[in-house]
C-alpha cells in the first residue's frame, strides 16, 4: 500500500494553508510491460487540504512500438506523440518534481515499475518517493464493492468520473485519497481499534492531520478566529504523541494559540478512543478560562458530546470534618451558620 526508499518514521503533517500535502500521479503507457513499452504521458496534480491544485502534464515520444489497444484507451494519437520530446529531455524535470514527495496513484506498483525501468534505462538516479496505492487502500476501506477500478470507485463515492488521459485520472486518484482520509478520520472506538493497525503509519498520520484540518475548518467562521500556522503545527505534534502513546514536551510563545492547539486533538482523540484525560493548568485563572469558555466553545463547535468535570486542589474545597470540629468553639456563630447552610446545598464543595 505504501512503499519507502528506506525505513522512515511517519512525520506529522503540518502543511500551511494551500501548501501541497501530496501529489497524485497517473501514467499512460504504450502497453503493460515496462521492459517492452514506453511511458507516453504522465500527469502530476498537487493536493492541499483545500483540494486539487494546477496539474502538470508531460508527453514523451515513444521509441518502442505502441500497442493499438493502449493507444485507443489513452486517447492519444501517434501524430501527437511524434511531436513530443524524447524521454531523455523530459525525465530530469519529471523526476525532480517527484523527489522527496508523497505520491498517490491508483495501482501504484504499475506506475512504480514503469518509472523505475525508464529511470534505469536513461542512467538517471532514482528519486526518493513515498508511494501510496489507492487501489490497495480502497480494497481495505470498501471491501464490499464489486469493483475497485478508478472509474468504479469514483462512481460509488459520488466523485467526478475520470477520463482516459493522465491528468483527469491523476486528479481522480487524489480525490479518492482525500475521500479515504475522510473515511479513516471518521473511525472511532472499536472500529478504530480494529482497522487502524492495518494501515501504514504515514496514512494514519495524514488521516489525523486531515481530521485536525476539518476541525479547524469548523472554527474558521467563529468570531475572532484567525488562521495560525504555528497552532496547527502544535496540534499535529500533540495528535502524533497521543496516537503513539508517547510523551511530548512543547514550548510556544504568546499568541500561538496553545490552548486550542492541544485541546482540539485531545478532544478528537477522546471521542475516537474513549477513556479519560486530565488537563492540568498552572493557575486557577487559566482553569476557569478552560472550564467556562474554551471547553464549552470547542465541544459545541466540533459537535463532540464528551462529559467533562472540574477538579481543583484539595485546599479549594470545604472539609466537612473540620466544619464539624468548629461547632462549639469560639467562632462567629452567624458566619458558621451561613457556612453550614451552604455546605448542605453545594454539589461540589468548591469554595469559589
């Protein structure tokens, strides 16, 4: 489903607004055998969390015979291809575009094989690419579909149908990957526990980032809300630590938005995993801000029906044993009477 040039840790994704998160790729080839046929056309479409960006297309003049059926399927013509540059002129630019990127493709092993063979034949260094195979991912997420072809998946998920050229097919593959991330981000409880371990860490990291972006998007129109790149990066680090069960020590300056930066991933994690969490603040003023404003606001905006409770240090609560000890001692009886009456009505004993 995902292939690496080496063993790498899945880093959290903290792309800026509009910045590409992954590339969607599609190839049109002169046949099915990378050793007997050439790449005819390649398209790459950058995707941010907002959707598809402007795609790039490369045409290449083949040096080997082209299978007539492959030509008919691709919608290309021999006249068009005869005027295209040879692969040796195109591939350096093409490989530079893919270097170090997360690349999404439907039936990625097919594209990998053609790119690998063409790169070797041209004597060029292989690019470092992290691949995600949409076909394998779709079979895991939607196993009951009768077909997992690109066209069938788009039809079933209500996405725009691809054409038979590289650019619309690449765009469709990217839209499918966003749909897959949305599906994974919506998992919770038992389903998450059963299915999440079957996914590559990098796909899970992207799904967490996608979930955070959706949550931040819900707050975009709230009064006084502003986009803060540092806050998103902070939230991604917290989400990664929660997912891995690891400790994380973060420091950020004033104005970063630290409170929402840790609360949003924490609340989302609790909704998904269950269990309990403790948020400890340095001062009671910060605690009051969380309890009276931040938590109610986020729970409402994100639509998360999570139970919350307020807990303070023991010196903030009335001790009934000590109250009983005061009876009969030289104290202001009127003040004591007020305190006794209040102690019988309070639900928490909180002195504030």
